[in-house]
């Protein structure tokens, strides 16, 4: 899923720090193990929602790492021109930097999702800490006046205890079952993004795309915006309608 950098407000670590060098060497091994233990193959078993009702021709467009200047604006402009709604999973620190974009997302009829405070690589592994969830939830609620109902874990990593505490906090854990892979660099051509999405969508699909990166102030996402203009008409021609994640999942309060 998302390969975005972590947002951090910690002091810089000296380049010659031996612990930093050790972490850099061991991170690929650690990340590989975590992907196997916390990745998509186990999500449904733990209660993560990867799709909606497979009998209705409905689909959800979701965007991760919102909001950023340019990228989020490009998505909103495209969606507005196409007349469809989507769900934006916002990083709390990004939202704090761009409150007007958070309000625009809601004002234009889209749903907000919680994507953690700072897109931390390992935050969800903690058996007790909820700061990464609740701090983002508070920022989004204060800025937009609405409480997000859904949460998507950074890097697509979930643990059983993370899913349980999300449920306790009134949030539904969400993943996806269609990935446009527009997080890759260099940027994938719009035609490739659209081809992969259109080839994988089925009724109830949750599509993940990206309008930015965690920690960036500005991001150009023109290929993803162009891909939207290819994806939406093609799916509408197949009889699909576009809804938000809370609507697709029939969540209380939606």
C-alpha cells in the first residue's frame, strides 16, 4: 500500500549515531517480518473491512496521506468535475498544516478518515498506545466539526489489538482491495493507474489512491487526477455508483 515517509517532530539524529546505523541495517528485516504478520492476508480475520457488499454495484474511491497543497486540490477539482464523492484519509500533522483543505473536503461532500497523527511506521504495534489515533481524531474533529468514523493504518499494517482498540474508540478499521499503486516513484502514468483499478474493481470495492505524502507540504498528483477522469466514466458505464466508505459499510451515524 502506502510507502510514504513518517512525519516527525523529533530532533534530528546525528549522522554518526551508531544506533541509527544499526536501525538502518536491520529495518528491511524488521519491515519484512511485520509485513508478513500484520499485512493484508490477515486483515479480514481480524475484522478489518476491505470491501463492502459484493451484491451491489457500488465502489469507493479513497485517498491516503491527505491533505497537501496541490495534490488534494487536484483530487477535489477532479471529483467535483465528475460529480462523485470520495473518502480522504488524513494524517493529523498534515491536517494541522492545511486546515482550509480539511474544511474543503467536508464542504464538498466527501468523508474524512483518520490516517494517524504522523504516519508512524510502528505506532500501531504498541499494545497500549492510542496517541497516534486520538490525536489525529481530535485535530480532524476540531477543524471540520465532524468526527471521522473510519481509520486506515499507515503502511496497511494492523494487529488484532489495534483493531480491538479502534472498535472501542468508535472507529472502524479499513483497508482496501484495489490498489492503484500511484505511490510509486517516479509517478506511474495515468493510463497504468486506471488500467489496474478498472481491471480489479468488483461490486463493493474500496480503491486506494494517494493525493500526497505524509510530511509534505506540497505534492503534484496530476497523474492520479487524470486517472480519476478515466476511471470514473468507465465504471459509471458499467453501472457503478460512487459512495463514501461510511456509506458503503453502513456505519451508524452516516
